[in-house]
């Protein structure tokens, strides 16, 4: 079950890599009993094949990725809503508060965020900043705060992310299909936060932010299909399934956002603008998600090494694309229902 999976992840990736399971301490430094109560306080390892001393490819070296941690916080928040158990939301917030001060730093007066940290969060393994990490972090923090019905619980962390996003003068345009999908996934979550919070959060104009994200996604899609569409026409050996399926999942978010807007009366010009943007994207790329899914559903496409080398993440991404609602839908009404029963 999902609960068993979460517990397993925490018991394995929340503790050290020691070969003897009985000697695997919590990476937070907590005692075993305290760690069970607060398993995410020190973050979570990626769980790569090699430890941090490995001199080969960084891809195979263990550590902590910021964008993996935000995805796990989203998963914990989703589980909290579906089970009605606030403990999982508390763990998501503890995860953010535990890792944020280590990933975020100042350089020449500007806030930045490391892409990858050591397991103990003492130093960066990769000092560069992911193109969308600040945006993804901001939207995740807004989501968690909205689920907790507490605008102050992550106020300092949100302020850091707002500053980083404001410094992105070129927007978030990307040629990476996974990055484009990520923009659309973030837009889908942001729209749901905007609806729940009636458009503002700590003086952040969520409608303006949403439009900026969607415009970046549209420009990215147009550029990708104009310059890189040959990738989607090539053989499986030259393609990476999980990156393409990330785009597919994001495109499924377009339909979800349009449904959300159609279910409520349009009262603000911002909502009309958002709907127009989404309809434009849908009109141009309505068949793309199915084309990607159909290709990777073929048994022949899974016979190549590019599938087998990344089989775990490929399978998860394909399943999520085929059944995206559990990932894309942020059901804040479940949070309200749980609070009303307390």
C-alpha cells in the first residue's frame, strides 16, 4: 500500500547507507525512536548505486536532490489528504524546513539554490541551480501552506523562493521535454492553490505567476516542436522515455486545468486570460500526449537499453501519464473536511 511504501522509503532513504541494517542511523542525527516520529527532518537520500566517495559519474553518486525532495513533499501531502492523517503533511513540512536552509544560499546579494547536496547536507555536490527548482519549490511551499491552512508556516521559505523567481528575467523557457512537462504540472498545482486562496498569498499575485508559467510553457512547446520534434520521430534507442512521459503528464494537466475553470464562474479577467492560454496549448498539442504514450506502450520500444537502464522511473512515469489524476489533483476540500472533523 501507499502507507507501507512511504514507511519503507523513510526507513531506507532517511537513514545512512551502512551495510549492516542495524547500524543505519537516521541522517537527521535523531535517535531511532525519534527518527520514526520525524523521519524527514534530515531530508532523504536519493538512493543511488554508489556512495558519495564514488569518483565516477555524478549520476551514480548518492546525495540529496532538491527537486526529488519537493516531489516527495507533494506525495506526502497527497497521502495526508487521502488518508485524513495530518502526520504526513507534518512530515512534508518538516522535510522542507529541514533541507531548505542547507540548499538555499546567498551569492552577491541574490538567493540561489544548490542542485544537489551531500547526504548530511553539509556541502553541495553540484553547486549549479536547476532552471525550475525555485519555481517548483515555491509552488510546493504554497501548496503545503494551503493544505495546512496556515499562511505563515513556511513564510520565510516562500520569501526566499519569491526572490529567486523574481530574478528569472528570461522566464522559464526550456527545450527539455521533462522541463516543459514540469512547467505544466506546476501550473496545474498553482491554479488549484489560486482557486483555494482566491488569488493572493502573502502579497503574491498568483494569477500573474500562473500566466507567466503558462506563457513559458507555451513558448517552450512551440520551440521544442519546431526545433526538436525529430526526437519524437526517432527510434527508442535515441530517446529517453521518462523525459518524454514527463511532457505527457504535463499535457494531461492542461485538460485538468480547463475542467477546473469550466466548473467555476469566470469573474476575473485573469481567469479569462488563463483559459485562453490553455485553449491555445490544447488546440496545438492535443494529440501529443497520446502519441508519446502509444510509443512507449509498444513492447518493441521497451526492448532497448534506454528503457532498461531507467526502467524503474520509466514505468512510474508511464503509469502516472496513463492515470494522472492522483498526481495532478490537489484536493484541498479533503483537507477542509479533515479539519472540520477535528
